[in-house]
């Protein structure tokens, strides 16, 4: 299961857009202190890989983080695993199976040099 939590601050909306080889999940808006999650099956023939784009506005600036991969299956299925991506103002954290999140990376801006939207 992939889970996304918004800890960006009151009035801040986290936008989540995830895709895999076979599926596209439209943009989901996650309010402050709320979660969005979805479950999926694993393909034993090829690794299940999810890519997710997280976006939010900080004033006039749109910030984003491209999680590639947000989830990648192993050579054996990881059924029941939970990947929790937590969005905070300083960046993105990853928690696994209910364990506290560790820092992954900062947010990027379309204003950053050599950064694609």
C-alpha cells in the first residue's frame, strides 16, 4: 500500500498524482493532517513500480517532488508492505510499515536551475 500524509501546515493542500506501467491514478488532493492511500497487487512476472508526483503551493511558488520510485516491488512479492510518504515544509519523509519516517529529500521549485516541472 502507498500512503501519503499532509503535514505541510493549515490551509496547505498536497496534490498527489501516481502512475505505474498499467495504471494511472488521477490527481488527489490531500488536506492538512489527512491521508490518502491506495492498495495494489504485485505482478510476479515483472516488478511493480509506482512513480508519484507530489506538489503544493508555498505562497506564489509551486513546489514539487518526483518520487521515482515511490514503490518498487522486489523479486518476491512484498504483500502487505506499507510505504508512507509524509510531506512536511522542509521536504519529504518515508516511513515503512508503521515505523517513523526518515528524511528523503527537499522540495524542488520550477524556478530551480536545471529542474524539470
